[in-house]
């Protein structure tokens, strides 16, 4: 269970993840992460979880590591994919994020997740388009190239 500052006015969110077997607690403490925030809250292990930490993993899922946001990103920055030059964020021209109800009803995550990958250069992508921040910086992972993202 992690408490994560995602720039929400109400404070840090509680996110329950399965990272305990892969990432030492000390490696997550005060670490910048990428989180999926527009999911319906759900009870996991008796705790309400308000999001999902995005991680890269190798083919047999024996190695897992959290994604790293772009260098200039701050908690609460929106991320998106470099599709036709559209940029996420308040001044960007990307469409607004789907609500938690839309994500659940239309099974958005289930449709997107199979095409989330890291490149050989460890850049997070969806169908080959880089995951980017408001300034165009890319989302990466420390060492897992050619992996899946979930």
C-alpha cells in the first residue's frame, strides 16, 4: 500500500499495488511515479485503492519496475501520447481525460493496456507513440526495454 502525492487538493491518494515482491519499500519512498488516476476506487486487500502505479515488466514478469515521469513533471501533471503532436495538460490540445465511470463502462484500460510497451530505449509507448508530459518530455523506465506496461 502506497500513499502517493498526485497533486490532488485533498492530499495523497492510497494506492494498493502488488509491487512488494519486486520493488523494495525504500526504492518507492519519495520516488516520482506514473499513476493511472481515472479508475473507479476499489477495495483491495481490505483497503480502498484510488489508482494504479504503472510499471514495466519483462516477458516472464520476473522483473517489474515503476515508470519514471518526464524530468520536468510535477505531481498532478497529466501525461498523454504523442499522437499528431497533441499535448496533454491545461494548455495542451489533447482531449480531456475520461471519467472513472467512462473508463469502467467502456473498458478503456482493457483496450489500451495490451498495446502499452517499452521500446529498446526504455521509452513508454502505446502503439508506438511515446508517452509524454506537458512539456513533451518522455516517460521511461530505468532498465526494462522491450517490456510490457501494466
